[in-house]
């Protein structure tokens, strides 16, 4: 079967990193596009006792950390961003 692209979901667990490495090898071997998927869970419903601005800052920090982790994953394997 010929692939045009490979999607590799990553949650940074050992098993997902192993699967990502296999996806990198397949993409290089077959000269296909490699897409990495990392999902950041949305904020929970906010109640009156939890300040919304505190949650917003936490979500931004989580998103920035995830973005940096994915970029590092790419760079560690010398892949174009």
C-alpha cells in the first residue's frame, strides 16, 4: 500500500515516542509527508469559585509547553518544521 502522508499522534509516552520514531523512518523511506498530532485538552467548565483569568494563564502555559515539546521532537530527529 502506498501512503501519501502519515499521521503520528504523540502524547510523549514511551509507546507514542516509539511509534513516532517508526513513523519518521517510514516517512523518510517512502518520501511521504509526516504530520504530528498532539491534543491539548480544553479547559473545564468554570465555576464561580475558580478565577477564569488563572485558568486562562494555565491553558496558555500548557499549550506553549506542548508546542515546544513537539518542536523539540522534530528537531531531535532533524526534521524540517
